[in-house]
C-alpha cells in the first residue's frame, strides 16, 4: 500500500472504520508510569481517512520512557497524544468501553466495572487535564520569577545573598541546606518570586532548577563560589 505524502488526505476515507482500544500516556509528564487505555474512532480527525496500524512504542518524559501504542496515519496527519486524550474524553466511546485501564505508581492495573468505567475514564482524563492546566500556570509564573531571581543573585547585597542560598538550596539541598525563615527578610517582590520558583520546582517537575538556564550548571556553581568566598 502506497503511503501518501504528509498532508495528503486519503482518497477513500474510512468513515466506518471499527473503533479501537489504544494505550497512551495519561499526561505529558507521565514520569514513565502513567498510561490510560481508551477507545477511539479509527479515523483521522483532520481528514476522515483511516488511522494507521498500531505498534508498541515509547513516550518519553525527559529521560523516563513509558510503553504505549503508536501509529502512523497514511494521510500524513500526526495524532499528538495530548489531542488524543481530549478526543477520548469527548468522543462518547469510553462510556461503553470494555477494557479501560489506568496504570498508576505503586499500583496494579485497575479494571473498572462496566457501569462505572465510563465515568471513571472521563473523570481520570479530566483530572489529567486539570493537572496540565495547573502545570502550565505554574510554569508561566515561575519561569519569569526564576529569571529575575538569577539576576538578583549575581549582586553583592544582603538580599542577594539570601536569594543565592535559596536558589542553591533548590539546586542541591544536601550541599546547600536553606532555612526557609530567611525568606522573611526579603522584600515582598523577592519573597513572592521565591514562592513562585518554589512552586515551579515542586509542582511542574519539568526540569531541575539550573536546567532552565543555558549553561545553568556553571551559573549555579558560580553562585556556590560566591558563597564559599563569604558573599552569602
């Protein structure tokens, strides 16, 4: 079977293609653990052509892989997992799905009773979407705050010293233990930025704090040298 070039729609859309179960990452930051099995119309949402055959693959959250299903659509349109999750929540098929399952950390695969499974899958997908929205909000507030604090940390002032130690505590808490009561001495703007960065580090869990910067390891080691030189 010839495969059309990307973006070329199928000549005979498979409108009546049989729905299929697929196992996909349950969220963008799945930590190599979270998957959900859902039922999909097996047609491309962009052009109505048939979706491709499924195969086992891996989705990576940073360096953490999770086993899941993948497929290549003959029409060339790409199904992103984030869009597939929303499709599964809205397509109505999962109210009558026969085998939805959720893999959770430190727990066996959960199989829902047929009368409960539709609501359970929809509730789970809604929770995942809420977590993604929270993560996006945390990142939107935390990244600018982190940039501002890094600029302050380069200075030679008392408040800059506190900011340096705060950032180093997130960078390596074993080397640089930080007493949170020190935050009381910061101006309100700096205090608020510290809380935003702390939330970013705790809730977004996308990167280590130094990895948000180009050559961040070198930058934070410079902060460490300033501490060793008695500037903190």
